């Protein structure tokens, strides 16, 4: 029993150290200062609509080219997003990628 | 591309031929009652699905997730559970089938109808196929699982069958940690059986799972289920603990999830092996 508890404690410590904020960074942590409302909507769509079917993917796992050519169009179609939601989520993903380029 | 086409080839005729073949000749005469209607109905559903729809998958067939369907989304789920290897009865074998239709009433509330739960059971004394129950299930999402927060949902289910009535409640939790998910279901169940519904029992279940999504389409994981039964709601029966791996695949408009469960306790009257397969198709 003691071993199980220690294992669980270690596991939750490991989990607690994972930085999940980088999966979909909050808008106020990005360098962008324009279209904040649209970016907020884009993040909301990203973390709440995409997760209906799968986990929110860490945005920086894929390049801008991959998002534009392979992912975004197909996912917007499958998720049946409105025009406004589509523009917002695309803008949010671009803002996150641009932000990561500036930081690196 | 939907399930009914593969590499640009229309699979409908092949699926129908396959279903009829399994139905007519591949199965022993005795089993025909189980598969007589199953495959044709299942493939008719596949034929009816539209292409390029989203699908709300399950990452493990033994646990529920606090993820509800999008408003207006409708999904058909086919369940098959095989139970075998009972120490108290070497001939024991049971197939459980469920035909379920799920409907997203709002983005946070979904209803499901078990059109029919039916079973084929073989024991040392008998072998028969029978209708078991129909049911209604509701899931209300309190908080969506996403990187910001813990996902939580309430689950309720009412089952009714011949000399059978059941109420079930669950608390569903899920924490999404990038590609890893932690799931926990707490279940409490009350069951009444018999001609006068006078045989009652309760059950409490704790189920845990950890899953890993290497890509959005593929999920692998492991789960542990700890069941405690209370016959007549009085004394506690033996605990049963089962563990096993799971794998799920999500595609265009359909998904599949399969997981075996191995009993790690030593209860002779419970099956040592259970395998559950779920296939979901979106309309």
C-alpha cells in the first residue's frame, strides 16, 4: 500500500510539473496587442471545440505551413465552425506561432 | 473520406458481402441467432453515414469522459462485450450487444438511447440469446476538459427490461495534460430483478484510466476498474479488480475503441477476461 501511495505521489508530482499553459497560451501572454477580442474567441474555440473529439494539440508542435496546408481547413470543416469562429481560431493559431518565433 | 470508401474504392458492396458471408456460412448453426441480424444492421448504418463529419470518440471503452457532443450532432454507437474464462464454469461465455444512438441536445448536454441491449450466453447448463433491456442515458457537462481546467460531468441512466430495472449515476472527471489524459469515473448503481422486482442489489465502481495521444487520431492507454457489489444492499460481496490496456482510433466520421480487461482478483464467479469493442459513426 505504501509503495502504491509513493508511486501515485511521484506520478502527480510529475504531472504537476507539466506546463500545460504552452498547449494553448492565454492571449494576454502573447506579444500581440491588436484584435484581442477576436484572439480570445479563437482561443475559446480552440480549447473547447477541438477538445470535443481530441486533446487540444500543442500549437507549436506543427509549423505555420502545416497548419495552413494540412490541418486548419480540414478541422474547420469537420468542426462545422461558423465563419467568425474560423477566422478567430486561425488568427489565434497564427498569433501563437508568431509569438513563439519572436521568443525563440 | 468516410468508412465506406478506402483509397478511393467504394467499400459498400464488399462490406455487404462480408456481412452476408459471416452471417450465412462462417458461423456454426448454433451461433446464427447472435449474428443473424447484427452484421446486416450494422453495415446498413455504415452505409447511411455521411462523409467528412466530425466524430466524438471514446478514448477507452470502459470509462466515460466528460466530453459531450456538439449541439445537433447525432452518433450511432455499436457495443460488443465478450466475457469468458470463469473458474466456476469452464463453459461460460457471454456476448453483450448494445445499439445506441447519441444526440447532442446542447453543447453541454447529451442524451443517448439504447435501442436494444441483448445477450448471448452459454453456461454449463444452457445456451440462449435474449433481449435484456432498453435504456436512456443523459450526460450533463459541468466543465469541459481542456488545458485550463478539470473536466467534470454528471451521468444518469435508467434501464428497463423483462424483470429488470436499473438506475445508475456517475461522476465523470478528466484532466487533459497536453498529450496525456487522466480519467476517473465514480459509479453507483441500483438494480431490481425478478418477477416482482424483489431481488435488489447495489454496486459501487471506481474506474481509473490514463491515456496518451501520440497524434489526435490515436489514443493508447490503460485502465483499472474496482467493483464492489452489495446484494440486497446489505452485506458487501467480494471486490473485483480488473486491469487492461486500451487503444482507440479516430477517423473521418467514425471511431473505434477496443480494450481487454483481465481480472486480477481471484473471484471464481466472475470472468477472468472481458473484451469490449466500440464503434461510433456520426450522422
